[in-house]
């Protein structure tokens, strides 16, 4: 990662980590500005120019309202989803090998030949190839539940979350990381986080090699911030 990218990641990490103190300081600053404006007679001037004041207020609300909602609303908004677990792939036919038998007198030919035995299909049993338990990255960003990579049929894998819960946030995504406890530059983006709570999963693309990955992580793309990690 270049220096500019590292600086941006550090900046947004700090911005998100300290968003609550920043919100408190911003509120105090807003109150201070109101007090100063009242003492200096700015409200009287605003009443003299109602059109300009209305435009300034509309601009402030248009910018500050959505930004405040975007940053603060995840603290209390929760979503839940429960999906059925992955199912096995198609059955694989298995033909029993012929066994040697002692020679016997040849039976006289019959009018109807004996039918060959029907192969018995052997279903593929899903197998967990990697699993880990989620934990948060600090006191505020909690994470619970398990992440497992399941082979649902030969060469096809599924990432499954069970009894999962995580602190909500803006722009959360699921990644498989080559690092055990953090985001890595070559991490694989699985998809947008489906819910903050529940049991659900993601089909991984064909050709995915699960042995490359050392953890499943919940990553905030907007602020380059790690919310939770499940080391395999």
C-alpha cells in the first residue's frame, strides 16, 4: 500500500474510532456558535434577511443531516437473517468392483439374459475445511458467532456464519483474508454483509482455494476499518 493510501486509511480509522467524541465536540461547538451569534446580534441580522438565512439553513441541513444519519444510525439499527445451511451436491455413482469366484460348470444358456446390477449412488457429504470464532476489535466493535468454509461438493465451497452478531456500521463487507487478524491487500471480497445478526452464508466462486485464507473478517470499506475477525 502506498503512503497516500496508508495515510487515508489511518485518517478514516481515527475518524471512525473517535466519531462519538467528535460528535460531542461538534455539539458543544454548535452550542457555542449559537451563543456567540445571539450575543453579537446575528439572529437579528438573519431576521432582516430571511431569504438568505433560509438558504443558509437549508444548505446546513442538507449537508449535516444525511452525514449525521449515515455515521450515527448504525449504532441503533439492527438487522436479522436466518438462512438454511448449505446442501450436498449431486450424488456420485459408485460401481462395485467385480470379485473373483471359483470356477463352476457352465450353465446351459437361457432364453433371457440376466440384468446387470444397478450402481448404488453415493451422496457427497459436506465437510467443514476451516472454521473460526468471531471476536471484535475493541470494546465498542464486538463480534460473536462462527465462520466456517464448507465443501458442499467436490471443489465447490460455501462460507457459513452461525449464531452471528456484529456491531453495525456503514458499508460493511465480508472478506476472506490471508492475514490471521486483519485485512490484507490480497483479501478476497465475498460480498456485502447480509445482516448484523443471524445465521447465513455465501457461495464462493468456482476455483476458490480455501487453504489461501487465514480468517474471515467484517470490514468497513468506507472508513477502512476492521469490525470483527474470525481466525481459522
